[in-house]
């Protein structure tokens, strides 16, 4: 056995140890540690604070179904994903740690959904809304052929039902490497075509970025949206991670501490609004009602109370663009 073979064997053993450790599922705990201030938050009480740390206002991941219920507290319809298109594993991807098929099967069983996105539709404040929500726990919220085909189905459904607005609430590691070029093309090129189909039918497209919205999904569908909103305090909104991005700095340049933050994106013109979680839905509805001419500006302004200052600030800008 030469030294290369020996190191490879050691590497495999280390990976197996880590794989065993993964079996201790942190999501089973009743408590969650705030990664900003360290406070232990009881998971059952997070619902009352909208998954925001009560000590420091850090935003925890809000579960996808909780996001859906915020948008549609009453009636809603689930848009079924196309489960018969045979796009699970075109590359038959395997490593020494197991196959992609197994990873996918485990994610489906644990998260009880077909792929990393969910599609719903319903009526909100007299608006026909289609909603796409990421589940980051499903393989890092990555998009491959399954997500791409599902997204196209949601787009077609929005067009057939003359939707007013499609809202994408995303948190994603980007395009899945397990689908290779086919995944890249279907998510990025196909995604842009889908967004264009919506725009041709005058359906307003709104993207909402949570922390860790990255890669090919950020660079295509997300930024092809007409209105781009980021959650307050969101971080890691980047095409590539900090380590890779640092390689592209010119001599003498340094990376700002705010790199990839919501505020940096807003200052650089790569976001229209940065909003607290509680203001996202009302702001989208208000803007959509004006743009879709469901209600006039004066009527909306009359109803706004003092807590809706952000909406009040963007109303004139929105009205100018109509
Ligand atoms: Zn905290």
C-alpha cells in the first residue's frame, strides 16, 4: 500500500465518521440556539415571534408551510408537482458516501415533499396570488430538473388562471450539481423563459430573498423578477460564497464586511426593498394592488397607519413607474 492509497482510506474513514454523526438529528431537539446572540429559544414559542429571536431580533428560518399559511391564512390550493417526468437522477450520481437517489429519497421522506419547492395559490386581498416557497432543509433548497419542471407547471397554472402576481420566497444553495448541465439549463435558461412567459401575460413577478439565496437560482429567476425584496438582516445573498468571491478581487481590493448582506445589495442597486418579515406580505399586496390597478393610490394611502412607513415611502416611486 503506497501513501496515496493509505490517505484515501483514511479520508473514507473520516467521511464515514461524519456520516454517522449526521444521524444525530439536531432538528429533533426542542430548543434552537440563536447563531447571533447565543440565546436558547424554545422552538414551540418561535411561532409566536414569527421565528425571530426574542433577544436580538435575529431571523431564524421560517418553516415553508408557516410562510404559506402567512400568505394564505384561510383557503389555499396546493399545486401538485409533476411526479412522473422521470427526472430524478439523470447522471446516476454516486460517491463513496452513497447515491443521489438515496439522498433524494431520504429528503422526500423527512420533509414530506417531492422537491425543494412548494407551489400554492389563493386569493389575498382581492389579488390572485401564486406562491413558490423554498425548503432549505430539502437538500439545501437546491434546484434541479424536478424543481424546474415544477416551476414551469406553476407558471402555466398562473397563466391559465390569469393570476395577478407570482411571489417567490427563496432560500437556496443554487442549482443542484447532481443534475449536471441539464439541471443548469433547465433551471437558469428555462427559468428565465418561465419568467418571460409570466411577464408577457402581465403577471407581476416578485422575489423575496431570505439569508442564503445563492448561485444559479439567484442569478436567473430571482433577479429576473420585477420587484426584488430582501428580508431585513439577510446575509449570504451571493452568487458564489465569500471564499470563492475573494479570488476575484483586484490587487489592493478587500472584501467589505457587509459583502452579501441585504443592506449591501440595496446600496448596490441589486434590491428594491429591504423589509422586516412582518411587512413583506402587506407591502407586496399594496404594490400589487396599485400596479394591477385594483385600488388607487389615494385609497391605499388613506388606509395606511403610521406603522406602514416603508410602504408609504415606496408608493410614489411605484406610482411613477405605472
Ligand atoms: Zn438572538
